[in-house]
């Protein structure tokens, strides 16, 4: 009894154990021959196949991961009667609101990789990944981020069942590293270990055992493009190595497009896709170490005096370091990206041209229930003073807790306790229930009057602010983030960008704000750069440098566009509608 009590077992556990022992004793069981826990688990592993968890040490952080193919086979064995056979002919053949009827699926089958897809020997299993950080202790000091996966070959209703999701691994907390760039790189190193099984399975499609509707089994090759990655905004930005720039001055306001904060509300604007290959190329340049620079010099046979050239102050090494600094600045302004190699680089994303940047969606729970719904509840209560919120609580609690209904369980769950108006320490379901309870309570005349009076007072306060400046003298909201540069400085910066390996034609796809940020911040590092003194002695270095002569080609049209962006005028920043 003491043992069961100390283990926190229910009071009736003792009777259940005694009854079970008596029943098994009649069947020949003897407790003296009972196995230990380790022995029992060993026997069970011999009888039933169980994927073994792997442990990998990454910078003193232990990363736990599961073998992808074993987990995928286990998922297929569990969900065989719910799997939909996806073929090029079945895409769009009906009006079912399922992922296999999407444009992505049709375009994926048209890619060279899948153009010869054979339904007899291959099985399409588009992968859906999900990440969400969770606390591991009461005070939420140490976090753990599980990575789960399922397949889009399951119906939407089936994917709501937790039995049809499998773990791939757990990303540990990176709080041991204070530097944000190092912490992000550690995060992607850990993620790369977990995704390694999936990456290998994409390159070499594994042989899976699929059970058919008739009860027979057949062996097929699994095709595994990543279709969707779900998570909150913070997790998705982390996966895309995007900087947390969501206020004024952001060169790229969202991970999936190249729209800056200046043109984000342009209803006629066209979203420019993120150039994933270009970003990865710039990341490679900006993360190149001194040793890698020296290796490039050692591999070039035309460089005879390698010792002097590898000197940190030689013109070639200065050029390499300046090139690294330039690409790091361009990644930050305007691409709003950390110079970190993504764990998803080289993985198969089907028809997503920008890879992980296109595949990272916001799931409904974070975007709606913990996003819009949370803001609605907070906005309603924040407009009231403490005496009004106390009055609201005293009216709502007896009004709604005293009501009984046979269909109450079908509606969102609310939490009506003293202090609920602060809208803190609530689950996502309770936040929805909070707005639902407000919708019911607003039918009460006294509750509605308190909200109307409180919000009317707030509107009056904001509309009666005294004007400190005349409207025509007020600065535009973007002025603090814009910089100026002389036409000669713009020309010199463009030429040095071209000499350092940046394709200046990419400026055509940028808006004035992005051009302003790129030219100004790179221009600062080229102030003392001159040709040919600041450049390598030889005319070309493979993949690093090419001498384009004293007068490099520079289009006047492009120069005019840059000069206009660095000398902004109100009429030129925004397009007329």
C-alpha cells in the first residue's frame, strides 16, 4: 500500500493488482519467475520491431532522432486503409478539398524528377512537417522542440488524429549560446542531424511495404517531396534563417516574398519570389573562413608566391575579406537574412521553386486561435480601466456559470474565474472560449454599456491629441530609414559591387527602399577601395574574382534608378494609383 501511495496511484489500484495476480495465477503465472523491466523490454523488442532512438552530440548538445524509414514504415502500417493513391491522373479528378488535388501536386508531377512516375512500382507520399517549441519544466526555462511528420496522402480528417503522426527527433534548447548567429547555426546543425534520414530517402527512394484494400501487400518505392512545413511565425522564420525584423525598416517583411515594408500595403504590387539559390550562394561567400580562402589560393596554380599572397594584409586576402563582408551586408540589407546555412538546403520540395521559403506555412492554431482571436480578446479588455473590468467580471461570472445546456460541450471551453479579463495564462481553446463568452455576455445590457462607454472614451482620447507639427511639415514614416548618397558615390558603389562579384542586374527586381539600403550600407565599406590597388594581382580567380578592366560596363538606366533611390523624393517613392 505504501509503495502504491508513494507512486501516486489511485486508491483502487491495490484491488486491481490483487485481482489481476489471482487471475493470472490460475493460468499458471508465478511472480517468482517474473522478468525485470529491462529483460521484459528486451524480449518485447525481439518479438515486435521498434525503431531505436539515435543520440548525436552537436557542440555539447545531445540531439535525439529516430530513423526516418522505420518511422515511415510504421506510419504506413498504421494508416494503410486511410492512404490515398496519388497519381498524375488522380490529381484534380474530383472536387475533394484535399492536398493531393492542389496545383502544387499537379506541377510536381510535371517536374523532370517525377515526369516518368510509375504507379505500379512507385508510391507518392508528400511529407508534412510540424515544429512547435514547448517547455519542459513548470517555469518554462528549458525548451524542447519536437519535429513530427505525416503525409499528404492521408485525408485532412485523418491527419487530425494523433495516431497518424510520427516523431523525427527533438531539437534541444540553444540557450547555452548567447550570440544569435551562433545559436541559429547550432539550431540548424541539430535540425540537419534529424533530417538526414529524410534527405537520404529523397535521394534514394526506399522500398516500403504497402498493404492494399484487398488485404495483399506490395513493395513500392516511396517518393517523398516536402509539401508543407507547419509552425508559428517564429519557428518558420528560424527555419528560413530570417532576421526578426517585423517593424519599420524591414527590407523583407515576410519569408516567402521579397516585398519590403514600404510596399507591403500596395494593392497593385506583385509579389517577387525569394531567390533561394542566390541567397545560398551569398551565404557561402559570407561564411567562408580564412582557411577556406587560403585553400582557394593553394589550388590556383597561377599564384606562384603563395606564402606572400596568403598574408592577411595582401591585396588578394583583403579582397576576399571585403567580398565576405559585402555579401554579409547584402544578406542583412535588404534580404533580412542571417548568414547561416539552412538544414533544408539540398532537400526536395517538389514544385516549390524557392524551397523552404515557399513551404513554410502558418498553421491555423497559431495564425487564428493564438493570433487574431487573442488580439480580439486583448483589444476588448485593454480599452477598459480596472474598475470596469472588475464590474465586467462580476456580471459575466454569475451570468454564464449558472446556465446549463445539453450542447455546452460542443462549444468552445471558457475559463471564467476572477481575473480572467487580464487574458493571461490561457490555452488556445480558452482564448476562443473567452471571445465566445464575450459574444454571449454582450447581449446583457449592462455589459454592453460598460464596453461602449470604455471604448468611446478611448476613441475620444486618440482623436483629441494636439497637433505639434503642421501636416505639410510632418516627415514621412519612411524618412528615418532612408539614406542619401551623391551620384558619384552611387556610381563608385555600383562598380565596386560589380567587381566584387555581385550581379547588379538584381537591382531591377527591388523597390527604391531595398536599393537604398543595399547601396548605402555596402557603400560604407567601399569608401577606401580603389582599383587596381585593392584587387588581386592576377586577372581571375575561379569562382571568386574576374578583372573587368578600367571601365566596366554600367547601364545608365540602372545608374539612374540607383541615384533616384538614394535621393528620394515623396512623389518617386510611391506609385500613383
